[in-house]
C-alpha cells in the first residue's frame, strides 16, 4: 500500500472512532524521577499511590543513578526532578537547581539472616571493620559489604566518631572487600551472602521490603525517630532537586509528596518527615 493511501486510511479510521462515540484515550504524561538509590523505594510507593489518583500521569522511577548522577541527568533535561542524599555543590546550584529536604532516614546496621547476632556495639563493629573479628559466634566467616569511599553512607559513618572514622579507613584498605556499586546492590549482597554485615538507610530497607536482619546498635532499636535529631550524624537527609522550569505534571506529583496522603506513605515506610 502506498504511503498516501496509508494516510487516507488512518484519517478514515480516526473519523470512524469519533463518529462511533467511543472514547479516545489520550497518552499519559510521564514524570521521570531518579537519583540516590536509598530514596527510590519510598518514591515508588508514592508514585503508585499518585497514579491511582491521577491515571492521566505516569511516574517513572529510574534505577539508581546516585545523587550526583541524578543531579547531572536533571541539569541535562533527562529528568523532571532528582533525589539527592547530599547538599548541592556550588556549581550545581549555579545551574538553576534548588534542593528541598523532604525526609530523613537513620543509617542502620543490617546483616544476612544467617548471622546469629541481634545486637552490635560500636566496639564490635570497629573490631569487624579493622579485621580483628573475623568470625561470628557460630564460626561463620564475617563478610563486610560496603559502598565506595566517596558515597554518602561511608562519609556518614566516618562522621560518627573519630574511632569509627579510623575503622572505616582501615576497612577500605582491606583485601577481599565486597564493594557494592549502588544502594540496591548493597542490599542484594547482604541478602544473599551468608555471614555478611553492612550499613543501609532504614527507609530503603523498609520501603523495599528487604529480607535482612536489622541489628540493634548499642541496644537501641532501629526506628525512623532516630533521624528526628538534625544533629544526629548517623542519619542522612533526602532532598528533591528541581529546575526552575518544572513541568505541571511533575509539580502535581511533588504536591502529592508533600500532601497528608504522601507524608503518611513516607511515615509508614520508615521515613522521618517532620523536618520543620
């Protein structure tokens, strides 16, 4: 069939649909979101609830880009907004980007479900990081899973105390270290590696329904309320980063994030949201 005939056929079909009275379904607007992996689970829960209320808008939450990768993608126009676990750098802010905190999450100690221990002390964690402790009480080999030295989770651990900073530096020099390239891979490895231990944000573990053991730290239960103290260095803040020209569909989704319904979804998935 010639192209001209195809065009005539397409117009004829369109007219037939209109004359038949059948509804014409418009393509949904798409909002693209990406950034730090630790915030993606909560954002997916928000997106699902938003789409139920607004089927004309689709929210696509991309796999982990990291805070920096998300900010770059946003500045290049590939995202409608990004998620960051760090403050904007000067050069990023100079591109017309603004970051607004929307939730905090404590970092928690997580372990493979085979680990026989339910609580860990700072001294024990330091001993594991420095290699002085290599086995659990049942003889299982201790496997530490960590992120790259430049990642926020590692920086947060260093800021916890001078003793912890020294232990982290020693850990990074050890041979055979398991280094995860994303927050999701970090959780994957701890889920599947017997005897493994690591650190993750509580919000990620809960929102992604991860099958890991949450250890108490110095006897303290891991809860979202630990992030209430803004001076608590063992926690991190999630921010939404936007450009000045944010689209209407993206703004509608952001309005939902900060709405009572959105805030309740975040609370239910262990995000601390009372930031004022």
